[in-house]
């Protein structure tokens, strides 16, 4: 169960006075590549690789999807290392960052294999 308002306030005051360390925040789980590589996201990666869109808006247009949905998918793909998000002026350009994803069914593990660094 969460903390009461009074407990949170006491904790914040203690942290501000240097009497204690802040409580750890919620743990952010990196999604598993197998869960994220849906047919829709594989299509998104293919379009990035083949069409090299100049920004998220252009990628959304190419896919016929809403920009917010494309942004959400890109966030998960970025967290896995499958794409890079390159800021160019006021826009963000998605770039393919991985060559493949390897899945070891026996170990129940997956590995993202990055593209070779550009020379």
C-alpha cells in the first residue's frame, strides 16, 4: 500500500534537511524484445530502415498511424537499443540501431545485436 500524505511530507522534509535519503522510486523495467517486436513494430522498423524518415511525423504518415502511437512504440524500441532518436533542430529523426535480435529459447533470453558503428 502507498504512503499517506503525511508520511510523504515527513519524508520530503527529512530529505530536504539532509536527515535521510529519498526512497527508491518505482523500478522501470526494460521491455523484453520478444514482447515489443509485434508485427506492427516490425513494420515500423522496416519503414525506418527502407525509407529513412526525417522525423516522427513523417514516419507516422508513412505508416498511416497517429503520431502519439508511433512515439510510444519508438520509446520502447529506443529503450531496447533497436532505434536511435537523433535530434535535428526541432524534430527527432528515428534511425535503425540494431541489426538483429537473437532469441535463446532454452535460456529464455534475448539479445539485441547493434549495427556496426558508422565509419
